[in-house]
C-alpha cells in the first residue's frame, strides 16, 4: 500500500494504495453477490451487514447498479425488519423450510 501511495504521489499514477485495496475488496464482494444468483429461478439473500455499506458512498458506489438502484445509501437499515421481509419473501416463493427449526434450508 505504501508503494502505491508513493508512486501515486511521485509518478502521478492514478490509483492510491487505499483505492487499490478497496477495489480488490469490492471485487470480491461483487463476485460473492454474483455467485449467489445464477438464473431466474435462483433465490438468495444477500445481507451486507457492515455499516460501511450504508454510510460510505465510495463503498456504496462500487456495488452493482441493479442491487443499489439509483438511490444513495440508506441512512438506517434494521436487520430485524429485513429478516422478517426475507422470511415473507421465501414463504411467498415456496422455498422449502426445515420443519424442526422453521429456518430456510
């Protein structure tokens, strides 16, 4: 990271160490999101629990447009409400549930 920062300043290279590592991390996040959903009949829940997804515009802007839409990051995301919404979604789409725990399998 220090080498990239130094080259960024001295040689006018356009990417800093911070930007490089953020790009690497967001590429991994986007690959994970893409792997969860393969075709029209796939159902997956993608929960981005780190506070930076809702507070840092740089992080938000690196998410796929189809996921974030045109909106800015939400100010507040409540996990409890989202979990209830997920249960409702999977119930409407007849996703099998474990009868003992009522968890989606």
